[in-house]
């Protein structure tokens, strides 16, 4: 996977890594904003009570800020979410004490968000 190779990617990218939440809990929220205009996506995320919406909103705002910083002619109203990936991050494994001297395994999951925004194709 390419990291900072701008020749192969289009749009403006932001990453949020090592988020303390399972990727499977963020994906249903991400499905609601995929391929939507940025203004509408921010409004959707603002109204959602899920913890994953908070992380997605921060990543989306960062991608929008990256776009504005690199291209001064852009306006937020012409940007849309073109690519959104939720990947699993590393897992930390802990032991949880149980009765009779036993122990259970507690797996703390993490997630990575990769979001790309770009100008709308065929804007109305």
C-alpha cells in the first residue's frame, strides 16, 4: 500500500490510526457517508450518537483541511468523500481474572481510518 505517493492517488487524504475501537463498529457508520458530499456527510455524522461517528468526523474534517491547505481555490461545497476505508489495527491482549484462579483473555481491538476527499464528478 502506498503511503505518501501522490502520483498514484487522486484527491486529498487523511488517516486516523490506532483508534481505540473495533473496526466492525465503525464500518456501519462509514457506510452512511461513503460517496456523499462533505457537507452532507458532516451533517450526518454530527447527528449520530455512535462513538465511531466522532472518529469519522475528526478524520473527515482533517481531510477537508488538507484539501483547503493544498488548493486555495477549492471550496468545501465542491468536495465529496471518494474513498473511505476502515482497516483493523493491532490488538492488545490482556488477562482478565475469573473465579477459581482461572483467567479469560481480553482482546482490545483498534482501527485505522483512511479517507480521501476530492471534487465532485459531474456536479449538478
